[in-house]
């Protein structure tokens, strides 16, 4: 039976004025496999099903995100391993190389939002990981600053698909309450990358061969590992619950039905321009965007300058790499703690506010402690890493609170573009003339971390206000006997969060 026939079947019980293209692929699948309900779909053990889904998605997502941050941090570590000297970099050349990747990433996010809606996200993710691994390995061969810029630009383009694909895939398979833990787990890749990166850098600094520098071997090895992981993702990362071979028909139906409570759908390849227009005027989108821009200024420090800052505290290059490892532990533990608190108390925005204030304390220590207080300066570096939780919590809020498939994938791309914008600006704060302490940059970070806490609090107020308005409207309609008939299968009609008045925001 064709999609249009199924569309008419569903629409006959909902709203005949809705377009067939509005239907989510999930409801079409359920209609096509209606007879599968007889094979025990209602008897599927949902706890076992979730664990089965976790085994196929979470490890790949964690590895992909770990490698993405390793491929950012490798430039950070290479800077103290002789890269600047070998490539004869001077002045702000290192800053420009760091920003070049994110400029390319920002530009690439524009078409990524469209592409991810049209293609299979698991396959697109795998292909991009393979190619960025190849380019990372090729970085071992660069001889000049311009060659380094070229490889960073290519990596920026190829990494643009990672977060949007993972955000989309996570929202397809998990309920809103489940998603926060899964986001936290794959975002722990940042902390793991920081800890592994320190060990990797320390190990490759032991290489003293004149023919091939330690930092070159590091890029070569990391590139090969990344390309191998890309093959794994290409073959094993699921595209949607409707397409996998490792679920029975009953389990597929159960996997689809359990996420209908999200009211954000699973898959719809029809591009709706009116959803883009709504995106532009939606206050939550701009609050989330500003939040990401200001918080990702700190991410630039973590990705590109943390090892250099520690080195400038007076530690050797070898010790600087090892002393940066606790930063990863702070990032990892902060993510897990936030996931627990956010899930238990159902208040993601409050968690952001608290952790941003702790990160601001770190920036204050780095800014105002004298150079002789190395322990306090290190504590500042470690505390700053607490702000990383803001990034994955914004991912959670975006996937939970933006409905309508076109609006959602565009929002994912916009949020990741905002992340790139912040990371373009971040490295430029560290001007060569301010070395070795970079006090102006640290003070800017302190201000932006306080601003992040304020914006997070504003977002909490906005979501609470919107939910109260909708609850009040429903109450008045019910008391007046004017309540509208509930539309059947409304969660599969590709409505936006503003069109669907039964939608409630998570905060």
C-alpha cells in the first residue's frame, strides 16, 4: 500500500485538511505493519528493548564524540610538542589555525541542516567520520602554516555532521526523560578526550626521531583510529527505528510507540519552509543560540589553550600535558552529575546556571591570582571545565523542545553553527601581545560565564511561562465547554511546538 493511501487512512480520523506530506514516516510504517500487532508487540519488555537500543547507539555516539574532541585537542597538544616551531608559526598564526576549523564548520552547518533531513543520518555520520580521519592523518604531512590551515578547514567541514546527526538519532530513539542521560554519556567524550589526549601527548613527546616528529606521528595514529571508527559507524549506527535489522517487527513498533510522548516525531523528509519562518521568530531559538555562543567561548579555551596556559604557569611541556588530564575528569564528572540532577529534579536550566557560576569562579581564580599561586591557577583551569555541561544541556533542550522535523533539523544546525561561532571568537581572545598570562581574555571569559548563567535562568522563565499560558488556555476552554476535540495521532503530524497546543516544554 502506498504512503498516500496510509495518509488518507490516518487523516480520516484526524483532520482532512492536513497534507499527506505532514505525516511522519513512523505513522506510515505503523499503518503498513498494522498486522504486526498480532505478533506480541504489546508484550515487548521495554526495559530490555531500551538496553538493546543502548548497545547499538551509545557506544558509537561516545566514540564519535570522543574522537571529534581528540581531533580538536590534538592541535592544543601539538602546540607544546613543537608544531609552532616546525611550521615557523608566529604572532597569531596558531589562533588563526584554531579559528579556521570553526569558520569552515560554521559555513558547513548551513547545508548540513538540509542534508541531514534528506539522508540516512547514521550513514552520513559514518562517511564524514571516515573522511575527517583521513584528513587528520594527512596533517602529519603538512610542511607550512598554510598547509595546516587547509587541513583544519577540511576537518571543520567534515565534523559539521557529527552533533546534528547524533542529536537527531538520539531524539528518534529515546524519550525526553531518557535522552538527558544518553546526551550526557556521549558528551562525556569531551572529558575522555581530555584525559586520553594528555596521555597521548605525553607518550608521543617521548618520540625523538628526527625523521618524523612526535606530533606528526600523533596526527597519523589518531587519523587512522578515527577512520576505523567511521567504518564502524557507517556499518552499525542505525538510521531510524523503521530501518534496522536487529529489531523484530514487534520491537520496531514498540520502539516507535514509546517515543510518541515526545511529540517531536521521528522522520519526515518533506521540507516545510513555514517551519523555517517560525524558527526565525521563535524566542527560545535565539535564547538557545545566544547561550551557545557565549558558553562556547570557554570551549575554545578547553580545546586549544588549556595546555598552553598550564605551560605558561611554569610547568614543562611534558608535565603540562599530564596536568591537563584532571580537566577531563572534571568535564566527565560534571556531565554525569548534571545528567543525574537534571533527570531527578527535571530542571536542566537550573543545572546550567549553577555550573556556569562554578566555572565563573574558575575564571576569577585564573584572572586575579598572582602567578606564584600555581595551585590556585590550576584549580581555576579545572573549574572552568564545569561549563561544558551547558553544551550538552542545550542539545537536550533543543531536541526536547523544538518540534516539526524541518524546524528541528534547522535548529540543530543553527545551534551547532552558534557553537562554531563561539569557537571562532574564543581563540582570538588570546592575543600574542597578552602572553603569557592572557589576563584580558580570562576576564572576558568570566563575564561570558556570568552571562551564560543569566541567559539559562531567562530560558527557564520563558519555558515556564509558555507552559502556564497553555495550561491556562486549556483550563478556560474546558470550563467554558469549548475544548477542542483532541486530534488522533497529533504527534505524527509534523507539527511544530508552537502549532501543537498540547505540546509542553521541558526545562
